[in-house]
C-alpha cells in the first residue's frame, strides 16, 4: 500500500522544521548576549510565540528585534533564519526589515 503525502502535510512538516530552526537561532543569539541586554526579554517573548505555533509572528518579531536593538547575528544564523523564512513562505519579512546590515561575515 502506497501512502502519499499531501501538500498540506508537506507544508506542516516544513513549518515545524522552520519553527525548530528559528527557535535554535533565537537560543543561540540569547546565549551570546549578556543577561542584562535589553533584547533578552524581547527574544524570550519571540521564543514563546513559537511555542504557540506562531512561527510567522516570531520571525517578524526576531527581525525587528535584530534591527531595533542592533543585535548582530552571524552569517550562519542569518542563513538559518532565511531558510526558516523560506519554509514559512515569509522571506519578504526579511526583505522588508533589511537585517543584512546586522549580519557579521
């Protein structure tokens, strides 16, 4: 018996993987910042949003946090975030917020 995976199931799998990747990047960035850094609370909130199945909102929050608090991320982290954005079909969020100036090579 063959089992086919429908488009919705594929999208759900991509979304879950994107959530996982985004969570990992947020954790990496938080781990690098001092505990007293003002972005810590905002990043913690973004991580909580992911736990409530709102990865798209968390991606938007993350990109605005990076820009507003001037949090630098690595090129590898940006690559992961971009991959997550593709999985969520939300690459335009990264383009609109333009966090590239905050990506270290």
